[in-house]
C-alpha cells in the first residue's frame, strides 16, 4: 500500500500528465481506457467505489483500495481519495 502510494505521488509530481486526481479527472481517464492502476481510499462511498471499479475492470486496469492508517493513505484521502496512474496521457 505504501509503495503504491509512493509511486502515485512520484508520478503526480514528476509526470503529472500520467496521473489523475479526484473523481472527474479519474473518471475521464477511465472512460478513455487510460488507467493502468486505479487507487481508491476506503473512505469513499461504496456505490461510487463499485462504479469506478466496474469501469476499471472493463478496461483491464488494476485496482487498489488503500486505508487511511498510513501517512500516505491519509495524505491521499486528503487529496480526494480517488486517483490513478495512467497508461497514456489523456486530452
């Protein structure tokens, strides 16, 4: 979990175009089939998580649900709790 979030934060900082943050941006990337790894915080609503996971599975993306028990998990949750590492750049 820690490694996944470290990779996400690194991508967000170093290669912003290959990451998505918060629901609208992540949903758009999912619809384009660009998501390689969908990351969701355990704190987001079950129905929203279910919907996003379903889209991710349809495009062959990996899904990781992270807790808020680590510093990284808390930080991710504070940023909206929804994010992704992308296969390719979107729009």
